[in-house]
C-alpha cells in the first residue's frame, strides 16, 4: 500500500505472507498485515508497534519516516503481542519518548516486558482526553473488551482519522491482495471480536458522533471510501443479526453416511426453493469459516454422528465455538446418526438450547447407520420447518 495515508500520516506496518496460523488457530492463506502508523508534526506520535515476526522491517520503516528526528510519543491502543511486541525495543531506543495508553494497558506492560523500567515513561489517558502534536490533535476513546479490557481508539481531529485498533480489521496481507474486504473481515470479526457485540455497539455509538474520513485499523487495509458500508456491517454483526437469508448445513461424518444425509438435505432444500444453501464439512473445512457462516446466515442445520455416547468431536468443537462467541437469534434443525444408540441429537440440542434466542426445530431427523427411503419423510418435514 501507499506509505502515505496523508502528507503527515505515514504507514509503517508490514505484511507477513509466511504466517500459516494467526493466533495459532486461524488459517491465513493470504497472510496477515500488522499495521503501525506515524504522525509527523511539531511532535511525533507513533501509533502502535507490530508483531515481533516483523520487528526489523518495522524498525527500519520507522527510522526512515523519522528522517533523523526522534519520536515524542508511542500511542499504545492494544497490548496483544501482534501489536505491542516492540514496546520494549521502542522504550530502549527512544528513552525520552512518552508511552501513552489506557491505565489498564500501562498496568499490563510489565507483564510482557519484565526488564523494562516504565516508571516516569508512561502517560495514562481516559475517555475524551486529548494530546496536541501541533496541527494534529489526538482524542482518546476507551473501548474496553473490543476485544481486550485495555483497548482504546484514537481519533485525529484535524484530518478526521480514526485509528481503530482491532476494530474494522481483517485477515490477509495488504500488498498484492485483491480479495474483497467483507468475507475475511467477517471471519476475523466473529472469530476474534464476536463475543463482545455489546461492547462493539457501545463503540459504534461513540464513533457515530465523530466526523470520520479515514479508518486506520491494526490489521487490513486503510478504509477511505464508503465508510457507512463498513460501519453498517459492524452494526449488523455486533447485534448478532443475520447478514443474509440462507441456510448453513454443517456436518460431522465419520464414514460418510452422515455426509450423504447432509447432501441429501441440501438437495431437498434446493428443490423446495431455498436459494442460498451452504454445506460445510466440519472434519475437513476450516472451523473459523464454519463459525463465520453460522453467524452470516439466519438458519442452520447441524448433522452429526453419535460418538462415545455423545456427539462426534468435530461437531462438539463447532458448537462450543458458537457458544463462546455468543451465537444467537437463529433457527436451527438437527440431524443425528447412530448405529445402536443415537445420542448426537440430544447433545447438540442441549448445547444449542443454552444459546440465546435459538429456535430449535421440533422435527429431529434420526438416521440409523445410513439414510434410507423411510427417513425421507422426516427430512422433508425438517426442510419445511426450517424454510417456514
């Protein structure tokens, strides 16, 4: 990306195209970006550091941007290591700079940097505090639990830039990546921030009172056009409202018979006029994609084999992830399979019933070993119920 956001605001982040798993769990086929920025004015403010995997690249970019000057401030918006790993290095190299952060972030710093003396080096800020750099003024916005408790955002008043921490971020490197923003931003949101919809709603209400021309997140591209599109999606996502009318069929099959039933259900739904039906194999497809799809659509059918008097573990893991990400406001149907004592349906129903405002269809399809002609009536009834 262009290193200049504006003449006074420069991008000094880095792409990591060799990363296989972000946070050791999310596949990132297009890599990841770690974003950092510097504001050049009478006083200089560096907006966050980046992951240690790209320390040298970031340090070199920072030195180039400074052109022999010294930074006056490091603004720390989020203490997660993919953004804060180089605070210690910054403090050592620029001992006269002040580290500005929320009180909670300052409390966390010694936890990550045992050998750094932060005494007299930090400045705690709270909601609405400002910091004048000259022509640029930074206003601090507290955003606890979006998605850590110490998080804050920073609004630059003169150029109307919102430095948004992890909000409005996405998976994927920036350079040589022409994929659409929405899919990987959605997957990022629901898997990382998704549990904290109420806190995101609070943040969106604060942002609505700002005149924002540019959003600079800590991951993904800088957003400059059609900002209402991005904030609108965040509003939908954080309210746990479906983004699209559609049906996710998520299945976990041991020997293929449950998978065959899931595919048959998709055919029945298509025949009945359902246009947007997505099949996901929980044993092979990316779990974070399955979670994203469950939140994207308004309806879901789960199909799983029984296993050890419970449910096949890939389905258990999927439903557990939905639970901890606050899955709600959806209509769900259940297909279970078992050869002698089907138990998957009971476990899936129990897990789903613990989620908020989830309507479980009364018709549960029970298959004994493999789908048979006699099972099709139940399949038809479940399809009718989920579509209704």
